[in-house]
């Protein structure tokens, strides 16, 4: 009997590791989206619902894969596209839905290879590095580890700040448990931080911790006509490339058996992300923590791994918990801890790609520097990096190595950036 049902306990244990990171990332992104005027309950409900369904669909006939709104991509959309450029969040979601539809068509046509040809390896690595730095910076800012400074680029926080202290202690605890190969390192660290901060009174369980789920539908809210066609094209291309690069990096790290055809899970990802955009969920990607669990044989239910099934079930159970998690977001030590760990996992993938490069030239270093300096704005960083790479390669006499699609992509992104200033 124990052997027969032991797989259930093992699957739930692995699902618990995934859900701890997933729910905190969903909380952090929902809290971030409130700065755009989007209600927390609508952002949270849409994110949880689409993440649960997407986890089941993308994991079918493969490894457990958790779908979450990418924290780095969401932060770029909120700060640079919605707040800085004045684009309504409804319009961003509509662009995301159209972009996802195009992504599905490209993946179904097996055009991943063509997309990869348009992006030199150093561009893909630099973009992945930019996404990882975005996650880490978002975690550091949420925990007040990094603070704005009037006389320097940034300044460090102080350990006398409880938010900084508890976040750093949590990160250190998780890393110590991780190097000891403890599978429950992340849940233990998050649990201790939550318990200590609650006991100290930094956050409280609300009197009504549960609420009927509600969605923030962009089509029902109505578009605001805040986005012109060239800007929408540049936004959509950058979004498509960023989601593909981040998710493909996670797929390539799936233990010893990465998917033979990444087009299939990526096509499912874009299909779910497109539908989710119409339900108020920001663009989804395959979370880096999906590849962090050690590879293991497990039971499948209609082709879906038991771990993915357990993760989706726990997500569905957390649907009515928006008020509880909104209270948790007021002292975001635990969400910042989850963001920091996901950022480190993605940074590891970027460093692995750098390590596999045969030889890095000064041209490659310049491209990577552009991504590092412009990591806060993915569209600008990708445009400048492509322009830098094309110019340096052509000036160095290696124009034959520049793929035609790379030139077309660079021109389109430059024109989308320059359109507001064209006569």
C-alpha cells in the first residue's frame, strides 16, 4: 500500500516547492500591476487561473513546467511602456494577445529555427542576462536592498530596515540549504521568513482573508487608443523574442532530457498566454524554477506529470485568497525572496550559455554591456544591442556572417523607436 500511494506524497512534495515560488511571484506581479490602475484582485485571479491551466497543458507529455507571468517582462511593461510611455494596460494586453497568436503560428510552422537565425548567440545570451538582472533588481528594490539616490546611480539599504534584514536572511538561508542539496530549501526559507515577519507584526492576516475571484477583462474595460501601430509592432516583436528566449532557456535545462521539439511546448505556451491576456493575465513564460527540481520518474495522469497536476490543484485552491496575499504584499520580504531565487536561476542559465561560447570578442563584450546598462528597458536594450552588433560586424569585415533576417529585425525595431520623431 505504501509503495502504491508513495508517488502521491512525492508528487505533492515537489508541487509544494513549485507552488511556494509560484504564488509569491503571482503576488508580486499583481502588486506591481496595481501601479497601472489594474485592481489587485483582477490581476491576481487572472494570473492564478491562467497559470494553473497553462501548467497542465504545457506539462503534458513532458516534464513539469510551471507557467507564470515573467517578473522581468512585467516590470518592463509596467515601468517603461505603461507608466513612462503612457500606454494603457488594456492596450498592452491586447498587443500581448495578438503577439501570442503570431507566436503560435510561428511555432506551428516550425519557424523557431528562423527566429533563432535572426538572433545571434550573443544577443540571446545578453537578453537572458538582461531578464535575470531585471528579476534581481526588482527583488532588491522590493526589499529596499537598493534605494534611489540623488547623487549616485543607486545606494544600498541598511540592515536596520526590517524588510531588508528579513529578505537577506531568507536568501542566505535558502542558499545554505540549497548547497546542502535540500529539496525543500525554498519552502523552508519562505516559511521561516513568513512566520517571523508575521510574529513581529509586520503583516497581519485580514479579517476576511478570502474573496470571490474576479477578473479584469481588457476588452470589457475598453481600449484607450494609447498605442500607435509602429510602437505596437516594436512592443510585440520584443515581447515575442523575450518570452521565447526565457522559456527556451528553461526548456534546455530540463535535466538530461530536454524536449526534442521545443516548438510544441512553446506553441502551447503562446496559446495559453494569448487566451490569458484576454482574461487580464500579463504574458506568461516557463518559470526558471521548473528546471530546478532534480529529474525523477513519476506517474502521469492523462499524460500530465503528477507534480504538474498537484501544482495546478494547489493554484486552484489559492484562487479565493487575494485579500490574504494582498496583505502579504504590504511587507514583501517573502515575495522578494522568491523573485531573488528565480533571478539567480535565470542568471545561472545565462552564465551557462556564456561558458559554452567558444570565444568572446570585444564586439560581444560591447553587446553584453548594452544589455546590462539597458536591462530596465527590454525594447531599447534589444534595439541598441542589435544595432551595435550589426555595425561592428559589418565594420570588421564579417558582413557575410550577418543573417538577412537580423538586418530586417534591426531596421524594424529602429523605425519603431524613431517613429514618434519622424516628420
